[in-house]
């Protein structure tokens, strides 16, 4: 008599499975969708200089994209509101004009990812990321500051 009363009060095992399996599948699909959309939007994709030149027609002046490569030795020059340099991949190089203060780790022969757009034949950037490893070496006493870093004016 108790078993009959329990069946009347709650769900049977078959009814419970009919609910649990579709709910579990729906939950798994929802989690997968959320992970896929978040991961794909957070991936950092960039073009190498060779790819950027090959795909130049796909990016009109003003259309933003990311460009990655090595800062070429001897190409870094200070600009009025930032720094100008060339980014290369061993086969091609692109002149970049970056607006803003470069990160402290920015220097020649280091990997960078710049975000910006074509302006004629040069790349105008307003975001500059420096690729580096986890090693940190503090500047030693007497190490000169790079010439593109403005000295601090303590009187200002």
C-alpha cells in the first residue's frame, strides 16, 4: 500500500528520466554555446606583415585590424605624440605610427601586436602590446633609458 501511495505522490523513475535526460542535454548545449562564443570573441588574432600586404584590398583605410611581428632594428624613432617604427616578419615590413606612450618593454627586435588601421601606405596604431616571457630583468644602475622615452620632469 505504501508503494502505491509513493507512486501517486511523486514521479516514477521513468518519468524522472524523461525529464532529466533532455534537461541535461539542454544544459550541456547551453554551456557549450556560452563557452564557444566567449572563447571565440576573446581570441587575439593578428596578421603578419606579409599577410597584411597580401590582404590590403580587404581592409579599407580606417578599418581596424591587428598586425603582429618584430620591431625592426634601427627603425624606432620618436614622434610628436608617440613613436614610429617598422614591424617585420622576415619577408616584409610595414611602417607603423603609434599614437600614445609605448609600454616600458617596447624596444627594437621585440615582438609586438599593434591594433589600428591603414592610412595610405602606413599603419596607424593606437594600441601597442609587447610580447614577452615571464622573465623580468630590472635595469641596472647606469643603463641608459631608450631615446624614445621622455625623461620625467620633477618640476612639472
